[in-house]
C-alpha cells in the first residue's frame, strides 16, 4: 500500500515536472497548407516564421497539411506539445482551429483569412490583397493592346471575387474599353490546369494574364507567349523576367513578430486584423521598367494614395453587371460589404459559378 | 471567339500537347495489362518519373539524361511491383495501390530541394514551319520530340501486338498463362518485361509533365492523370488506337471547356469541368460496342496470380 502510494506520487510529480518543463519555454507553431518552397502562399508564411525565429523565439512548423480531418489532428498535436501560440495559415483550417481552441483555453490561436472567432483565444487576420489588385488593374488597363485581360480564378469565394472586381474597376478607370475574361479552375494549385487556362485566355485574345492561384505556371506560359503577367503572393519575377510587370507580395513577418511578442509578454488579446498596403502586409515587387517611367510613377502615386487612404479600391459609383448601383457616387464600400462580396461589377464577362 | 483557321490549328496543337502524358502512360499500361498484370501504380510511377526527370535536369543540366533517367526510375519502381506480384505472388490490386501511395510520398520527399526552381527550355522541333504554314503548321510542327513519339506509339503498339510473334506471346500469356506455360513460354519473364516496359512509359509520361508541359517540380503535379490513363485503357477495351482517340477527346474537352469559359458561354462551370470525363466515357463506350471484339481484346487472366506448379 505504502509502496503503491509512493509510486503514484513519484509518477504524478514526474508528469507535473514534465508538463512544467514543456511549458517552460515559449513556443510558436505554424500549420501550412502547401510546401514551404511553393514560391507563393506558404513560402511567404514561412518567411514570416523565419522572422519570428530570428527574435530567438522557438518555432515549429508542419507543412503540406490538407484542409480537413488531418488539420485538426496536427493543430491538436501542436497544442498538446506545449506550443503557446499557433498560426493556422489557410482558410480551410477555420473550423479545426476553433474546435481545438475550445479544448486548449491557455493556448492562443491565429487563423489566417477566416472569420470565425468562436472562443476568446482565437484571433483572425488577413490582408487587403485587393489593394494590390487595384494597382494591377491600373497597369493592365494601360498596357493592354487587345483590351482583354485574362484572369484565372480559383474558387468563387468573396476573397477571389473582390480581387476580380477591384482589378476590373481600376482598369476601367484608365481604359473604359477593357473586358475581363475569367476562367475558373476550381483549384488553388494545379500547374497543369493553370497553364492550360492561361493558354486558353491568351488564345482568346488576352494580352494580360493574372491569376488567383498559387503556382508559377501562368506567368511561365505568359512569358513564352510574349504577353504581360503578374506574380501572385510572392515575387515570381525570376520565373518570367520579361513578362512580369510586378507581383503582389504578402508580407506576414511584421504581424507574426508583433503577435508572437504579445503572446510571450502576456499582452495578447483577441482581434480581427485586416491590413493592407498601409501597414505593409500587402507589398508590391519592383515594377518592370518595360512599363515606362511615366506609368511607374503613376502607379507608385496610386500605391501611396491607397496606403494613405486618399484613394480606395472601391469608390463609387460602382454598378453590378445588370446596372444596379452597388456603391453610390462619392461613397466607398465598407468592410462588411467587401467581406461578403458575391457579385461581379459591370464590365466583367460571364456569371459567378454557384 | 475568333474562328479563323489558324486559331483552330493552334487549338488542336494545344489539345495534342495536353494528351501526351495520357497516351504514353496508357500505352505502357496497355502492354502490362495485355500480359495479364493489372498495375494500379501508374500514378505513382508517373510522379516518380516527373521528379526524377526534373531533378536530373537540375543536377546534370542535360535533358537527355533527364528523360532517360525518368524512364529508368519508372522502371525501377515497376520492378518493385514485379518482384512483389510475380515472384512473391502478392495481390495485383493491393500492390498497385501501395505503389501509387509510395510513389507520391517518395516523390514529395525527393522533391523537397527542387521546389521553386525554374525549369529549362525543352527544344521544340520545326518552330519556323509552325509559324510559316497556317492551320497545319501549329498542328504538325513546333512540338517536342516526345510528342511525336507519343503519337506514333499507339500505332507501333497496335502493330506489335497484332503482327509480331512477341506480341502474340504477350497476348497468349495474358489470355491463358497456363496454356502459354505449357507451350514452353516463360510466363513470369514475359510478365516482368511487360511490367518494366509499362513502368518506363509511365516514367516518361511524368517527365513530359515536369520537363515540357509545366517545366517545374511541384508536389502531386500529375494531378490524377495516372488514374485517367488507367481508366482510358479499360474504356478503350485494350485497343491502342482507341486509347489514342480517348486521350485526344479527354485533352480536347479539357482545353475546350476553358475556352468556352473564356468566351463567357453561360453554361455552369461545374458541368463544363465534368465534361471531359463524361464525354470520354460516352465516346469510348459507343465506339467499342462490339462485344465480340471486346472479348477478343480483353486479357482473360487480368489481375490473376499465376504460378507454375513444380
């Protein structure tokens, strides 16, 4: 009896010590949807992680985690193994993140591009990529000769539709004759399909290609065909040095550093972050000199104005495809409308897949 | 949509390019199946071929080595399948599935260091003829050597199976391994050769993707094309020429549906995306309705384990 008691006491103390040890060091975990070398979405999140690591904070990452049941297992594993702050970096991790957060109230969770904050230890964050799309639209409207812009779209969610609309509005402003042709590929990442889509758009007369998918395939097709293109998520210039006018860059590093420090120092609070050009979460790669210095100056000015708030991507009047007014003259779209955007603006061809 | 003749020529050229991996993999698998072996590892062998080809291109900077290496790696993977199913007499279906899973995982591991490296330009033949001859130029010229090989392959395969002695032996082994064995044919050897040939062709199909079609390495870049190739063999009722037709229809509708979208046709996009699969099946079922011919072409012992009693 006495021995048994002693044994259990020792094991309890051991476990306690172990858990204390595990908790002793502050650790940050990252869950990625793709490989760190995708040169797009995940690559940029990984750059953010590197910035956190550079502060001397210990980090762990798990890459290529499919959205779904596996995701919950991975997030739970990270929470169990003593991570204090966990970044889940894809839209599809939304429900798993909230589910795990419920069971680990002492662990902080940060979910990218989602909107569910069911527990007080879940924050969400995203970037105003559409501000970058506005700049692309301006360049596209000026650079196109065929007045046709080809757009490879992934899934019909507000995020993607917002990008299409922002681009089209900006292009129309500088070139009222432009048309936006869209091909939906229903994938984030399938280089074969993305190149076929890019080629189809080029064959249909598009001389500007942009994409809301993650691979570098479309810009490579554009390079070969001799039309203009834009990089997505990170600087893709070296994959298509002649063709790329610029790339939209997602810069998560400052946010990751700020939130990691807050969590370590105990000042972390739940919040919903939506940062853009102003805060630097959206940045632009160097502009291709083939655009000419006048256009580059124009775009740089527009970039400054968007950052300072002097210009807004969605300034009225904005009409939908049927001609109904969406945003009145002089007004700008509020964040609620932007977050739920599910109609095309006038000038976009085709219907949104339902 | 502009409907000038040259545009249609360009379109047909694009369709041909997109069907090459299917033709190569399906032609290889067709020979394997004709010998009575069902290898479901096509996707795995393709993806291993894709990464090996790309990795060798990066390391050696030589496209010839890359192409040969991709075929060798597909062959090595199929050798594993051969050892398991022919020498250790494991179940074909389970082994093939395991091979696919193994290939996908293995390729991702090897590929770690090759992600995000831009590919090298693969030489295209007769580029000047492509530009100078309207309509026919973009159809017949300006392709890679592998495309020409792929389009010759079904005819060669057809001739080989029907007109040569070796072809006859393969068919005999596939139809009745016991009778073939009694005739003094080494069934295991024939099946091994067919498995290895299939593996090499799947490797080449993968290399076409990573070296020519989308010159880069990306995890899972075959995107299920191996499974489509497998299905093509069955729906084409083991006829090489019908495999070619099926691959062209599949590639054709895949590309056409993107064009239809770009034109802005008001057809639900989901339906358009499903169209290649539906149409390929319908067409192949319709052109191979002759049940007598199906019986003639189907390898009777497909997927059955054969062992010689001693």
